[in-house]
C-alpha cells in the first residue's frame, strides 16, 4: 500500500467516524415500529442501475400490502425515476438528479423540502454494496426509524450506524428480489409475489401498439425481439448468434422479428442485421417507458443478462436471457416465463444457438397456450 493510499484510507475513516458521531443512530426495535405504524414511508434506492432498481420493486408491493393507507415515496436517480412514476404501489417519486448541472438552487431547495416533509420510516435498499449517499438521504429525512441491511458495514465499523433498525443478511445465493424483501421482512412486512413490476398507463400501451402497427407489425403473428447489447462485455453473447437463433426459429414457425440496441451498441446491431436471413424491424426508443410499452406487446424477448431483461420482466414479457459470469439464481427475474441459459464454463460465447432456440420455442408454445386460455 502506498503512502497516499494510507492517507486516503485514514481520511475516509476519520470522515466516517465524524459522521457516526454527528449523524449516527441509536438502536430501535421492530416492536416499537409496530406500536407506531408509519403513515409516511420513504424508500431510498437512488444509487443503482436499471436492473437493481426493478429488482427492488417487490418491496413497494409488500409495503403497500402492510400499510395500505400510508403515503409511500421513493427516492430514485434520474435514470430510474421514470420507472417509478405511476407505480401502483407508491404515491410519489423524489428524483435524485444524476448530473450536477441539474441541481439548480430551486431544485435543491425543493428536493430538501420534500425529503424533510415528515416521514415516519426510511428504508434503505442496499443489497449489493453500501451507498453512503443513500444513508445520508435517509438520515436527513429526519425519519425516526431508519431500516437497512446489516450487510456491508463500512470498513473498520462493526455496524451500519446510520440505521436504528438492522435487517439480518442471509449469505446465500438467493434472488436479489428476495434479498431486497429480506430488509423489510425484519419489520414483519412481506409478500409472496417477488416479481418485478412497472406500471404502464393505458395510453402508453396504445401508443406502443400504434408504433408497431406503423412499422408494419401484424398483431396476428408472434413478435420476437432481439437485443444483443449489454453494458458489461463479459455479458454479451456474440451478435451473430442472435441472428442465427432468429433464422432457425423462423424455420420452425411464422414469426416477426424486432431488433433493438442501445445508443453505444450500433456495431452489435449492424452485425446482427447483416447475419439475418429473415426480415426484421429496427426499433430505436430513447424513452425507457416507451421501450417498456413496446416490450409489453412482445411474445418473446431474446437478450443478454442486462437491464433490458429486467425491463421486459417488469411488464411480464416472456424472455430467454444468455448468462455468463453472473449467477442466474441471483440475477434472473423470478418466474417460469423468464428463462436463463448458461454454459458450464460461465462464458457467454460457449452458449449454443441450439439451446437458446429450444428454450425460446418452448416459451412461444407456452405463451400461445396461456393466451388461448385467457381468450
């Protein structure tokens, strides 16, 4: 360790010690909270990415069931705040802006006012890592009860001192949605439904259907989307395999194909399109809710282990996701209609087209049968 590393570590420890002294909480019990049921609840999940946020949405469902009359507000970063809006289980969203330039004096004042508007309980959903900014947001809310996981205490500290209600951590390969729920289970709040959720408005669904119609999609023919991108390189299945999968599925039954990719993934999209032997529609949605509404109308999504997988799951779209080094038992969306395919060597490139085609075909058949039952 270099001299400057030691200085940095010592400075951080001194800073945290000061925070513990100035802003640390004592200890409370779940019984105390039960005797004073919260009327205003603040859920803090502003530090994570798209998938992490959607995996926390079962907590909103559980809190609403436990406290049907409470006002539930979520603090979310700009990128995920739109996904929280209109959620049937929450009443409000406080946006934590990603860019410093968005923090105008007027916005900062409004954020502070809403944060300190009298919450009775603050819930910090730290599951993968410990976010100091999330802790401070919860502490500055002035909520008398602050609930968080006992997991990942700051280095050199025995407990997460910002929380006066500590949730036990199960060091097991559980779905992340279950690990989020474990936090509120510490206060007797639970749900049997650990699925991810995004509430789409009727108008959003209608506009997405019209967009697909304008692009030439036939509502009577199953629609399959291919999304070859992923933020992490190790999570990417080769783009030409997506094309080969579509080519083989088209030999089995009549299908329509939609191809999507992120703004920094043009090369992947072009490789996929160049290897397709069937017609496909390119779709570029800048608005994440618009993309979710399009996914709502899909019969199947084939993708990698990435945020788009969770976006589709949150609107109940069947999917096959190729997994690499990340454990599906922890990160795959909960539910039988969401299938993970993984190779023994944990490399995306080792996953065969045959395996993806087989699972995709099974889901298309199951989806067709369930639709027939509903009809």
